[in-house]
């Protein structure tokens, strides 16, 4: 009986410790509690045979007590049996509540003790191994619950890590854009520097030419005074010759420009005269055509009034030929004047 009391006290203490740790534990506490449950499960499995033997001994003692009743022993066994049955009922209520909690997806663990204390489960018969089965079932449910919490905590940690990675990626993208802008600015600066370098090269070439001229002048300074004077005269003569040549070319150009201007004026005057002659010729042609038309109309009118005679017709033909000859002479004169 003392062994049974010790086992019941041990199970009750474990039950209370597990509830306290479940109330207080966070992720690390759950992991340590899970490890401890595994260790205790291994120890319990190692001690299973010993407990079964103890349970067999208890059962034999119970059978002996039923055969040989004792008043003092029955007084001690009655409350112990009630306590064992109450513990079994509480364990069964706890198991049912955890299963219901898994079905309803509840996360509160503070209601476990109250629900187990106010549970309506009761046992009237006690078998050997019943308490161990309840403890194993409770241990399995607690392990499953802790694993689920571990998975949820892992998923939350993964989500947090993904969020941090996204923030880091956005920061890297911003940095990349800034670096690209910097690169573009540096490229524009390099292009401007290259242009300045080209300008400097051109200036350098000009300076080199000036240096060469100065070097030649420096070499000339070593000559004698007469040679320098002679060279200066030569330079002056060359300059004067170039000046005279330029003045002559300028005078020729002026003369040519004057000739061109006079030719242009003559051409303009000829054009004006030709336009006037053309207008006069058009007027003459118009007057000639008007005269011919009038004569034709007059001849037609006369032909209507009088019968035509051969003499009249010959006169008319001679008048037409004279008019035609006159018109041709006028055209030839105009053409000679134009030429």
C-alpha cells in the first residue's frame, strides 16, 4: 500500500509540475519540457516491468485484503482507493479536454486545471495498469501539443525572417538605385573630363608649336649682329612683298568687281529695254490685229452690200499681200533691234 501511495503521489506531482510549466513556458521552456517528457518517458519505459510487478503485488494484496479483512487496513485503503480513482478521473478529464482543445484549435492552457478539477468523469472500478495507460496517453497528447506549438513558433519565426529578408531586399534595391545614379553621374563626369582632356591636348599642341618657334628664335640669337640684321631685312622684304602682292590682288579684285557691277547694270538695262520693246511689240501686234479685224469686217460688209467683181477681189488680194509684207518687215526690224 505504501508503494501505491508513493506512485500516486509521484504521478500527482508530475501532473502539477507539467501544468505549471505549460502555464509559464515560452518556446525554449516548451522545448526543454518536451525533452524532459521524452527522458521521463524513456525512464518510465525502463521501469515499466518493475511497476507492473508492483501492480501485481498490489493486486495480490488487494485480493488478500478481500479474503482477510482488517479494520485498520480497510480504513487506510478506502481513502487511498478513492484518491486513486479521483486521480484517474482527473487524468481522463484532462485527456478529453486536450483532445477537445485540439479539435476546436484552442490555445489557452489555464483552463486545464479548472476543467480537470470540475470534470464529471468518475471511476468506480480500478484495474492494474489503468493509471499508467492514462499517464502515457496524457504524455502523448502533451507531446503532440508541444510539437504543434513548435511548428507554429517555427512558422512565425520563418515569417518574421521572410519579412526581415524582404526589408533587406528593399534596402538593397534602394542602395542599388542610388549606386546606379552615382555611376551615371560619374560617367557624365568622365565624359566632361575627356572633353577637357581633348581641349588640353589641343592647347598642348599649340604650346609645342610656340616652343618650337621660340627655340628657333633662341637658336637665331647665337648668330652675329650682321646676320640678324640681314635676316630682319629679309623678313621685312618678304613682308613688304606679301603686302604689295595682297594690295595688287585687292586692286584686281576691286576692278573685277566694278566690271561685274557694270556688266550687271548693263544686263539690267538691256532687260528693261527688252521688256519695253516686248510691250511695244505686243501693243503693235494688238493694233495690227485690230486693223486686220476691222478691214475684214469692212470687206465682209461691202461684200454683203455689193456683188463682188474681179477687180475688187484683186485689189483686196493686193492689199492683203502688202499688209503681210509690212507685218514681216516690222518683225524683222524688231528682231534686229533686240539683237
